[in-house]
C-alpha cells in the first residue's frame, strides 16, 4: 500500500489540496501499477515560522522581501 506524505506551507485552499491528493494518487497508482484505492496521501501543513531555508524561517524571509 503506497503511503505518500507531502509537506507544504499553510495557506492553500481546500480545493487545491483536494486536487493535489487526487493527482498524486493517480500518478502513484499509474507508476507503481497499484490500485488507486490502495494509495494513501497525507498532507502536513507547516507554519511559515516552522520551515527554514538557508538558516532563516520562511516567515522571516517573507518579511524581509516586503
């Protein structure tokens, strides 16, 4: 049973997350030749201050670009 975890920053609409789950499930099902019913997808939404790039949180990076 394929189990896919996706980490994203908070802020996407429910519709975008539904599309992501659908499209990832279809892709994994096709590539692995597994029934789509067996594919599991978990989206982990992270706060911008909990995600760092180059030693700085995304929140701080966004504040610096404004």
